[in-house]
């Protein structure tokens, strides 16, 4: 393989991953899963630096040249495997998988890393993974395929698991996110096939970099559609989703829009402060998530203290049941968190009618029902 090509390719990949890391650190999200994504990219970054250094010194003779060659190859083999492990942690945490939370499974998932660490150490003596000859030239050992297989194990497992989860889950945004994760394996696989056909062209690092870039761009686009405080869909995503539903010939009387408003939210903000106000909105969002966990309903934050749901239902009786379920979940959360104030929703909903010409017509119909519900609430003693 042409070492100049390897060096140039790795420099390109280092620059791309460096830009991704800069953007990630600039907009740092302290969620555990985000930290694992950053660690995975960092390990890829380190691996490509090590490979670029190898490309420069391989075959050069100078004091300690063989030691450096061994060192950079050791860093490459170890960091590229750790990269796969961190990717596994990121994807499994993103899917809220119980697998990665189990201590035994967590230990088992580290075994490929421990195997590579051991084989790298052994290779200094028997050249199993690689060896450096007297001319300071790198050569693959008979067991080189073990490293490739273990690295691909991580990405293949997460891709298959993500694809299965995307089929099973009913949440629209989660389906997109999981399918994006499933695509990761295809990039190194595709360029790996190219390298088999054209062995002199270094493509593996390009495949990994393109995979990270694809995931990063796609997830950034996904974040544009998510309300940062509540984690629900935002208004932009609502308009896209509802627009698609209406263009898809929504059945009259079967598609429902729910408008939800937090009762006395201004009083909560004024009395307990904006931090507690944000906590109240997060509890409301959590209630919506729990109430809709087993269905395919769209849930989002419309703005301020207003939330929205979109559901396919048979009649108003089903709509009333959903409202009650959301209210019950919010009561459970408030009781568990020992909330000292009244935190509840007012509901308004409307079913789709053919005379509704625009998305706004549909939403306004639900909003009118919400206005009526709030007025009725104000008439009740003690609920003003």
C-alpha cells in the first residue's frame, strides 16, 4: 500500500474528525450517551494520527525507529478497538437498552478490547497481529483478521440491534434516530469491499470518517426538530409531521389533534422561580412520554406552556381516555417528586374535518376547545 496515500488520507480524516470534535465540544451536551459518542470520535482521531505517523516512519532507519513503529501500531490497534466499544455504549444508551446497564453484559462487551490489548502485547514476541522487520517495515501477522473481526463485531452488533429496535418502536423520531445508527456499519463495510478489490488504495479510515460524519450531520438535523428543554418534538417538526399526515389523505373524524395547556403556569413561575418552572415543564413532558409509550402518537411542545398530541382514534371517547391517562401520569410524577403546588393540564381536542383547508385550521379547532375547557375550569371553586 502506498504510504503517501495512507498519510494523505489520514490527514484528511484527522481534519474532518477534528472539525466534528470542535463542534461537539463547543456545543457540549453532558448526557452520558453524548460523552460516549465524543469518546468514540476521539479514539478514531487518535487511531488516524497513529496511522499517519506510521506512514511517515515505516521503512525509515534511525535511532529508536523500530520502537516508534511498534508504538504507533500499538496505539492504532488499541484505539481503533476502543472506538468500537465506545460506539457500542453510545448506541445502546441512545436506545435506553437494558443490555449496557447490566454490569455482567458491560464487562463482556469489554472482552474484545482486552483480547486486542493481550494480542498486541503478544505480537511483540510472535508477530501474531503484526511485526516489524529489521528494515523497520511493518507486516501483518497471521492473526491480523482477529482485530478486523472484533472491531466489526461492535459496529455490526449495534447496527443490527438498532435496526430491530427501529422496527419495533412506535415513536416517529426514535425510528429515524435508530435507523441512522444502523447505517454506521455500511460505510466501513462498503469501503472495505473497495479496498479488497483495489488493495493499494487506503479506504478504511475514509469509511469510518464518513460514518461519523453521516451520524453527526443526521443527528444535528434531528436536534433541530427537538425542543431542548422537554426533549419532545418542537413546532417545526409538528408542522412537518401534520403536513405529511394531511397530504396523505387523513381520514375524516379519525385523526385527532390535542392542545394541552399547563394550568396556572405563570403563577408557578412567579412564585417558585424560572428554574422550578422549567422543572414543571419537564414533568409535563415526562407525563406525555409515559402516557404515549405504547402507541404511535405524536407528542410535542407547541411553545411556552403549551403541548400538543396527534393521534389516530375511533371516536371522542378514546380521546377522553388519552386525556385521562396523561392527567393520571402527571399526578403520579408530582406525587413521586413531592411537588408542593398544583401541576395539571387543561385539554382541548378536535378531529379532522374535510372543510379544514390548512394545518392552522386543524390546530385552531383544538385550541378553541382548549379555551372553552380553561374557561370552564375557572368557573370551578378553588381552581381559578
